[in-house]
C-alpha cells in the first residue's frame, strides 16, 4: 500500500512570519497558521498533492 505525501511550499515572507509566531509564542496565531496549512492540504487532495501556501 503506497502512502500519499504532500509537499508544502512557503514564500520567504511566510517563513519569516512562521518564525516570528514561534519565537513570540503566539499560540493563537500558531493555531491559525496550522489550520490554514491543513485546509490547503485537504483542498489539494483532488487536485494533486503539491501544495503552495
């Protein structure tokens, strides 16, 4: 049985924002970011598994 995998890409600005969220300990912002990533991965299931964020 093969495992499905997703590739998630981030822009330079998104990486900086993620780092800021982690370093600042902003739990609500971190949760919001994770929900956005999960939503985009789920939406991509029917379109292929390469996901851009």
